């Protein structure tokens, strides 16, 4: 950031620098600073679609969805093929419960990434070159992906969803599968020769067929489920795993199975499995309705706790991301050393607490916070999240309370207590990589 500010002081073009500063502040959850720089960028360049989209993303983070949607729509009026703006507009529309419009936005993003869903006539024309072209890394394969694609093409042929000519496509996939079998692990991919496998090259990761689930009336999530009991079962299990039978209503389950089995959207190769994402085609009104119903039915009584006034900003950001409230603890320091919690500002009775702080050193602050929250009726299943886990001698013992369920820290410093089952160490490598990518792009 200092380099960008120096550039401004030396007369560099201000609009793009304000945009980059806005991006950096947004990545650090410094929303007010981000808004200030992005609005300055737009004052200087009102038709900058990137700045409009970035400001809309900040508004989404702040749950100001009406403003966010308006900004994304302005960006798309300037650049209709802006896939990221379509995706983020879909998120804003989803939060406003406008499922049909949200599904349309996600679908448009998928079209820009994967191309238009194939019509019956397009499926029949296997000589046509697909569009848009994919980068070489997106055309790599492994056994899991090819085995899945063989099974799905065979399944769709059996249902009559694909023309008989796709039997040749299936055979080409099978030949390629035999070529790579045993030559690539589950966590890697290899390129293939498109000239040797032209039918694979023309159909691989394409929206050959997308199922259209029927619009269903009534609840999609089983209204008879006791989600509080499900949560209690999850929290009481070691490890925290719970199995839910009958999660969806029968009609919703049938529609979801049809959509997932028939749609050629499983394009993200992961170690040992395939993934599908909204921006890449895994989008329908059915999925969005199920997502919202689950969010409404699942217990929403968690609250974010700032252990002192200095952490209110951090706690507020967590609360905005989680869609919940903030509780603030007030402390008194006796004799310059001992700390006591004097007031709990906010309702924690029968609620799960997430305590956030910048670091855990001796563990005293967190331990005193836990004790004060339990005394006010908080559920004894608290989570603690801190950036730096120093864990000085005795800290683990203070936090190894029955009322503390999990402790999360980043790997900004070496963490020694890796054998502690409550402790989860989160890598900052993806954050650093994204910051470098944005800085260098």
C-alpha cells in the first residue's frame, strides 16, 4: 500500500491506483477504506467496470445487497461479458430471495466460462469446434474425471438424452481412459492429444446436456426434521460428524438427483473427486431454494464475541460475514497484570460464541472470556479464532476447557501443539498468493 501511495504522491494516474488500494483494503476487510478509494476511482473514471464490480463486492460483504446489485448492473451495462460481475450479481439477488434472477445471473456467468448449453441440434453436430476455447490446463484429464464422464455419457445415452452418435464419443472417452490408466495419480492431471481423441476434445467439459428440474411447490427441506437435535448430535460427536436421513422432501430429492446425474457440469478435478461450482454451471433455481431453506432451518444462534473494545472492528467483520450479532466484553486490569471481565454487553444466553482476537499468547484473556460468557448462560461449546497462535507455556491448559470446542489460528508463527485435537491451524498461503496475484496483475 505504501508503494501505491508513493506513486500517487509522484503524480501517477490516480484512478487505477485508487482501484488497487480499494482491492487491497477490501482483501483486509477494511471496508471503509476500501469504499473511500473505490469511490475516488469512480469519481475519476465513472465508466470503470472493474471499480464498479469491486465496490459492489464490498457492498455484498457489508450485506448492502440493493446497493451491490445496482453497482453490478452498472458494470454489466458497460461490459456485458464481465463474468465476475454476473456471478456477484447472482449472489446479491440470492440474498434478496430473487431465485429466478439469481439463477439467470449464475447461468450467464457459466455461459461465459463454458459456452452456451448445447441444443439438440448442437449436440447432433459433432464436427463443430466448441466455443469458447479452453486454456491447455483446463483440458487436462485423469482417471477419475474420465471414468465419471464415461459413466455419465453411457447413462445419458440410456435415457435417450443424447443421440445415438454419442456411442462413438463414449468409445473415444474409453480409449483415452485406457491410455491414462495407472499413469496419473488422483491428485494430478495430464494433457491428452486432441488429434488422437477428437471427439473427447470437442466435448470435454462442455455443457452438452443440462437437466431442467421441475418447479416444486411447498418446502424442499423436510419440515419434520429437528435441526436443534441434529446440531446437538454434531457437537457431541467425536469427531464432529453427523448423518442426516430424510434431509429433503421426496420431490426435492428426486429433482436434485436428476439435476446432478444428468447435467454435464462436473468439471473441477479435485484429489479423489470432482467438484462443480455456481460460476461453472452448477446453478439452478432448485439449488438456490434448497440453500436458502437450509440456511433458514439450521440453528442461527451463534454470536461473535470481541474480548475487549479493541477487537470490536474485527468481531464486526466476522459477524457481517456470518450474518449474526456482536457481543463485547469489558475488562478491568488490576495491579497492571490481572484482568477481570466486568461486563458482557449483549445477549449470550443459550447461544454459541465465537471469540475472535489477534493473538493467543498466555491464553488468559480467552480463558477469562470463556468463564464470563458461561456465567451469562452461553452454551459451553465455544470456538476461538485468532490470527497468531503463540501459545506460551500454560496457554493450552487454560484453553483446554470443556466449554471450548475448537481453536483456530493461522500459521503466521510455528505452532507446536499440533497433537491438540481442538486446535486447527489454517494456512495463510492462499491469502498471500492472492495478494501477490492482485499486486502483480
